[in-house]
């Protein structure tokens, strides 16, 4: 797993724990597919620059 994907996975997991949020909620609110959130957290696929930007921007705007 790439370092970039590993860091994003950890960021997503930490954010969801802090906000008591499910993958489905994050997917809906960030406008990504829930399957993509699952795959990114599991590290089972690579992350595109757009996906990373969308997730990190969402987290930044919803502290």
C-alpha cells in the first residue's frame, strides 16, 4: 500500500471515529461512492488526486 493511501486511510478512520460517522454518511456528504470509501480505508485500491482532494477538503471544511 502506498504511503499516500495509507495516510488517507488513517485520516478517514480517525475522522469517522471522532465524528461517530459511518462510511455511508461520509460517502453521501462528500459525494463519493460508499464502495470507494470502503476501498480507500481498506487500502485495496489506489486513490486518485481528485478523490484525495475531495475527502481532505470535506474534512477540512467540517472539523
